[in-house]
C-alpha cells in the first residue's frame, strides 16, 4: 500500500518535472541573452515614465505575502513597481488557494483590467479563466509560477526554474563527495511548484545513486515548527542522517533548532549538512557563520521583468530568472547584503 | 377491558438507577372523560405520562389502546397511535405561524398548499372557539392561546387520548376558563383527556375521575363525587391532613409596628419593564403580597425592588438610610433576597450540585476572591438540607435531578443562607406538591415571626390570604389598591383586581 | 444454607466491583486516560524503544534528556496551556475561540518585534529586562485581543465561533503587519532557551512553563470563585445574574485568561525556532485545543468543566501526533487521524448511545427486581401452603 502511494506520488512528480523541464527549454535559449536585474530595489527606477495620462489597469493575483519571506519580498517588489507614478493602477488579491485565485481572476476580468498578473497557487484549473481573459482582450502574464495551460493563453511567464534550483543544490551536495548520503527531506506544501521542483532533483538523485538514501520525507508545509517536530521524531527514533534538505529557509531553521536541541552539530565540517532555499538575509548569515552549508536562491523580483514586458512587449514566452546557489565556504558578506531578502 | 375504556395500562413498571419510579401501576381512561392524574412531586405522574408517550421505554406491564395491545417506542409512535400530549412548556415553534405550527411535520410530500392549510386551520380554530388567526405568528400569542393551538394540533391529528401536563400553571383565571371550555367540548366529542395539575380547585371543576399515585405506586382510582378535597389531599400525602386551613395565627399582625421606620421603602421606583413608577414599603416582621392578573406587573415590581431588571429611577431607603440598588448584587448586599418566579430559567443552576446551588448567593456576596472552604460549604448545605427537609441523594447530586418541590427548597435554602432582612418570594409554590406548599407557607410565617420582612406572591389567592397581612393589588402595570385586615378576602381582592374600587 | 451464603456473598462482591467500574467509567478523566493508555499500548507493541529516554550532552555541552516521551511532553506544552484557557472559555460562554492560532501569531510577532532590535552582545541583565518587557507587552496585547473577542461574545451576544472568526481571519495579517512582514530570525541564543533548554537543565523549558501555568490556574481556582462563577454562567446565565454574578464580566474574564494563555504559547512558539512564519505558526492549533477540551470529556456547550482532563487531552493529542510522525505518516494526513478521534468522541458522547446504555441497564435492573419479586411470591406461597 505504502509503496503504491509512493510510486504514484513519485510518478506524478516526475511527470510534472518533465513538464517544467520542457517549459524551461522552450525559453532558455532566449533567456540567456536577457541580463536579469537581480535586485528588486532598483526595479522601479528602471521603468520608463508613464505613456500618457491613462493609467494601465493591472490585476495582480498573488499568494499570501505572509506565507514566506520570499513572498513578502516578492509582494513588496510588486507594490513598489506597479504604482501610480509608474503609470499603473494596480489591484491586488492574495490567496494560497487556487479556487479563490481563479475566482479573483474572473472578477478582475469583469472589472476590465488591461493586464492580469498571476502567481498561481496550483498548477491546474486555469484554462477556462485564461480563455475568458483572452476573449475579453486582457493580456495575462504569469510570474513566479507556471501553470498547466496552453502557451497561447498567456503573454509571457516569468519564472524561477525551481527544478534548476533543486538540481543546483543537489549537484552541490553531490560535489561534497560524502561516502554516504542519508537525507532528511523536508518538503514544502505538496503540489506547489517550489516543492515539485526542489523535491524532483533530489528524488532523481536518490533513485540514481546507490549511496544516497532518504531517511524521512515529510511535508512541513513551510512551517518551522512542523519541520522541527519532524526532525525531532527522526532523532528520537535513533535513525542516523547526515543531510537536511529543507525546501525553504524557515523549515531549515526549524530543523536546525531540533539538531541543536539534540546535540547534533551542523554546518561546515560538522555532522549534518543543512540545505535551505530562498536566501533570506538571516539564512545567508547562518551560512556566513558556517552553521548551514548551502542556500539556493529563489529570485523574488519579477516586477521589473513584467514592467518591461508590459511597456516594451514580450520577447519570449518563458523568461527564466537568473538564480544562484551559495556555499557556506565561499559566501561573502557582500553576497549577504546583495542577495539577502 | 372495562366498559368504554379507550386506554388501559396494567402493571406498568419503570426503574431508574436506584429508584423505582413506577411499580405496577394501573391506569384506565374511558372515552369522553376528563381524568385527573394526581400525586405529589415524585409520585410518578410525569414518569407515567412519559412512558405512555414513548419518551421512556417501560420496564414492565402492558398498554392497551382501543382493545389493541401496543408497544410505544417513541413520541412519534405515540402520536401515530392517537396519543397526543400538550406539555406545560410550549413545545411549538414561536417563530412560525399558528397554522404552520398545527401542520408542521404532518404534511405529506414535498409540496405544501399554504392556502389550504391556513383555511383548514382557521376552520378548526373557529370550531374550537380559539380566538386567533391562523396566520398570526405563534410567538405573538398569549401563553393560553399557544396552549390551545397545541391542543388544536393534537385534536386535528384525531387523537383518542389527549394528555394535558400542567397546562394551566401559566394561565390566568379567564384563560383557564377558556381552556376548560375547550376541554369540555373535546370531552363531548369522545376524546379521553388525562389532566395533570397541582390545582385542586381545577380538578374539581372539570374532572370526572381521579387517579392518585404516591411514591411510584397506585393509591386508587375514584369518581370525583366520592372523593372530597380533604380526602384527596390525604390520599396524596398518605396521611391525614388537618393543617391546611388555618396556618396563620391572627395575633401575628398586631406585633408589627407600622409606625416605625420601614425595613425597605421605595419612592417612585421606575424600571424599564413597563410598570409605572410606584411607592412601596415593608416593615419588620411583615408578610405582604403583590397580586393581580398575569401581566399586571406584580412580578416586574418585585424584580424592580431587587434590581433584577434595569432600574431607571426612584429613591430607596433601607432602615431609613438611602441606598442605591441598581443590580441584584446591590440588593443582596443590602439584605434583600429574591426567589424568582421562573425556577427553571432564573432559579436553579441545573448542572451544579445541590451544595453549589445552596451556597451560590452567599458566596457571591462574600466575593470572588474569598471562596468558602469545602468543609464550610458542606456544613452550610448539610444544615439547610436538614432544616428544609430537602430530599436529595447527596449534596453532590446535580439540582436538576431533584423533583420540582425539592429544587424550590434548594433555592429557598440559598436565599435563607444569605440571611436577608427582606425576602421576596415570587410564586414559590408554583408547580410543586401540596405538602411542600404548606411547608413553605409555614416557613414564611415562621420567618416573619423571627422578624424578617417577606413579600409573598402566589397566583393562588387562597395562599395569599392565608399568609399575607397586606396585599398590594396591581393592574396594567399600576398599583391600584392596598388591602389589609378585614379587606383580605376573596371577594374584595377579586373586585380590586377587576377594577371595582372606583365604583 | 452454605450454598445460600455463598450465593449472596458473590453477587455483593460482583456488585461492588461493578459499582467501582461504573464510577471509574463515569469519571471525566476516564476517556482521556484510556486514550492515553491505548496509545502507550500501541507503541509498546509496535516498538518498545519508543519509550527510551537518554541523558546526553547537548550542543552547549550540558546534559539533556531526549526521547519520544520527552518530545511529547515538550511539544504538547502550547496545547496544554491553551487547553486551560479554552476550557474556561468553553465553560462560561458555551462556545470556543477559533482565533487562538492567529492570536498566537500576533503574540509571537509582538515578542519578536521587541527582541529583534536588540544587539546580540547585550549583557544578561539587559537581555532579561528586554525579555520581560517583550513578554509583558505580549501579554497585554494578547489580553486586549482576548478582551476584544470576549466583548463581542459577552456584550454583543455574538456566538463565540462567529465572534472569533474575525481574528481567525485577520490575526495572521495583523501579526505580519506588526513586523512589517519581515522574515525575522533572532540570533541571540539566549532567546532560544525558553522553547528549548536552559543550559544546565536537562528538561525542556516549555515543560516548566506549562507546569507554572498549571500551578497558577490551580491556585486561581482554589483561591477565587472562578470555577463556580464560570460554571454557573455557562449553565444558566440568567440565574447567575439574579445571584449577583455579572455574567458578561465572567465571560470577558475567561477570554482574557485565554488571551494570557495565548501570549505564553506565542512566546514558546517563537522561542523554539527563534523565528516566525506568520501564515503557518501554530497552524490549526485551535482545532487541537478544542479537541483537547472535548477529549477531556467537557461539554462543548459549556457549564461544568475539568481542566486536568482537558490538559491530559492535550497530551493525548500530542502523543497521537508524535506516534504518527514516528510511523512516518505524512504530516498532512495527521489531521485525518485526528478526525477519527473526533468521530469516536462524538459517538461515545452522543445522547442516543448514552440512552441505549441506560436502557440496557434499566432492563437488567427490571429483570432483577422481577426475579426477586417472583422469588418472594413463591416463598410466601409456600408459607401459605
């Protein structure tokens, strides 16, 4: 029974991985030429002056900014860019639920916005509403997250390649040349693009390599306390592990707290390697201090890309943002200041 | 089967843990008779009714309805068999119309013809002489009309047996007469009516037969002419009963110093519950009463004295000193106790133990931060359980599992423990058995003799005449008269209530 | 004759045993304790090492206790503290506060707001002062939010679930707003003592905090009339008022007490990881708290209550959660298991089931009485002959 479920889940993950991969390939050639602004704070100043008195109406559908530091930074970036001064009249809607987001999109269509900017909570179910938007002459730009819909239904999609983030991290981990990899894998909200992408790379590696194994694989739904409980239960059960692969910084933090509690050392040259994602400033500081080992960036600053597309037209369907991964051994204080969110 | 019997119950047994609620009780109801079911509280009346209506499954015995042995499994089952019940508390929906209430749960199929329903309800109400429109919202009708609607609903369901459980306890005299007329009409139509009540007068007014229960067993069945009141009471109590008539010694009144400073004195006391501002005073050792029809404002007046509802004006002096009474705690701290009219709603705290219920008022007066020790609380409870002869399994028994009379005694104990100088008792004898009634009346007079001032309200004028030395008569929210001495007789009181004094 | 005495002796012993068992079953602690024993038994059978507790030096070099049991009593702390307040609110208002998760987010956010501005190198004394300031502020803020809920319930007569729906919805946004939506991480290790270990003490700090809360509430219940008042108000508000109690004040008071419990929980929660995720901190804890109250055999409609029972209920829930983690059940599926517990509880406490038990008992009683009666009849018959 358990095996069956695992098989189903992993095949679903692989299937969606395949999709993400193809989506990325479609745009990757063009992307390389685009110099990506890596810091959102400069985004608003880059934007050209409003093209007349008429404000551009944009409806922005995003995930709840309280969800994570990433989202908070993303939302701030959006709010700073889509202002009256820059020629926009922006309405915002936040939800972590796909259905609510779709309903909000329908409302924005009724309100006759010019652009619909969507960061979807889930990947499916959007076809209908995107067709409506197309009929109404509303241009759709996806940001941060892709969805399962025909490419013709949207103008452009500005995404982080979560799979790439994952594979970068896994590659880094492989380069550590450990004898054995016993990984505690703490996942984000199941089905989210970040979870699928970041889990996928690890799952593939574990399946491929004989000396890689998963000690436990659990979703903590982005919550540090749940992550802490999960790691604590692994420690209590006496199972050995040497890697914590947490799909965001907060969960990595919770995991580290559990390790601290149980006298398990972690960080550079210690017993357990800690990997996090999102590059929160405090997380990069942990790297700098050598308490964590690796943090994968997830660039939250799409607003300038979107602004560019609205004002100058889309050059390609899928815009993949440039993203880095930081190693505790090589990170500098400048990196922390520059890339921390 | 006896002649004309519509219902025969034989050897009915019902047990609760540790209690024999019914032990081999027989009961026979004939067609077209009104049959009183009498007994003190705890005698088994309500248990018998509940067995008959399927609320409790019986533990033994047989029920034969119209020559057919039946096994009633649920209230619905009872209804389908033609046994309809109208309870003391209205069990209809106040937010529906009269017609809707009459047909609720009885319509067949998903569609309802409202027009037809209203018409047939109207016709039935007319036939029964119930003065209400079928479209009226039930909650807007008087309690009496609500009772009658409940009866009309039962009648319309072709009931063979109609059970009226204390239907008159919240009705005034006129309304009772209307109800009796309805009962007689139904009797003429051949319906057998079981009438459960505490009012002896009413039994003798409408009933044909009486069945008396005591301690869960059958005492006997009597034709009404063969059983004079005194005998009935002695059957119910299981002893000869002699002290019902004269419990007040006439020389008590002379001791009261009407010229001294009143214990409690109110001027222009004004509340928000629809009563006119009124003056009132009571002296040490005096027992006075408020009387009037239901809704005349007698309860509202004493509630204003206690600060139970919002008091908006007036000056109050206790022992000559001006005090402020705006809420119950003010009144309590000034030595006023109030036993409310509605025991269930305002009196008992159902799930709490007898002990907690007894100490509640005194504890509140003592303060939030000064709880009584367990030993102290137990002693208080013990003392008053003994003093008032409260029948309870233990101090820890939840008060709700006591009989009505014993619940009332617990509430009385609560207020006696608070050691008031002025005790207000609003309908302390309603819905409780004759024995306890007399006990309470005696207690009132004893307390007065000890120097407490007491206001005693009862809807039974007899009781008031027996216990009070002064009666404040109210009508339409206004004090319309004050009677004492020789004026304290049934006729004079009735005349004053009715408005005869202006002539 | 001897056989007769034997017979009469045996039943009396059987009855005594039955009475004892009956009393035990009726005791409010029965359900939660049985549930706890059941979980212990399951774990004992599945894996006896589950109960292993070890004393080892921690990363700070001090000896600490660890093991599943320690994890359980540690992680159940917030729930146990919440159960105290939730029981009181349930008793007085006959409803539950569903905003506690969101108000924990607020409480935690307030603490972090104060602590985050401190440099890590301040002296212990100054740090303690800051911490006390942060905690006091957090208690005040939480009490105010509790009072807000309480006022809606007591003075505007809004059903507790509906009234607290407001903060349930808005609370996490307020929490994020307090810290300007920042993703905070406190680096001062001293801050982590309260959700983890104080150096040199082998038992997790939350356990002590919970113990303090339990002692405080026990003292409050002993030296005030909180129990009597809130029960009276919950059972019959009208009657309580006529006995001089101010039901509105009491309801408000219970919500404020819950607010204080929330403040303590918020403090422990943010101290555990020295950070906060506004949208998921103490996620769904309100449902667990309500479940703890129900599991403790308290009527969710208010009135009589037993805090000990609720607190044991809280530990049962955490025991269940930890057991499920141990069996590697997906954390998102854990709520499904809790749902099973809820269903069992509802079935056990359903009036129809209780009535069925009572009827069975009465029937047995009736049969017994009837038997005695017939026996007596035959005996008297014999005498007559």
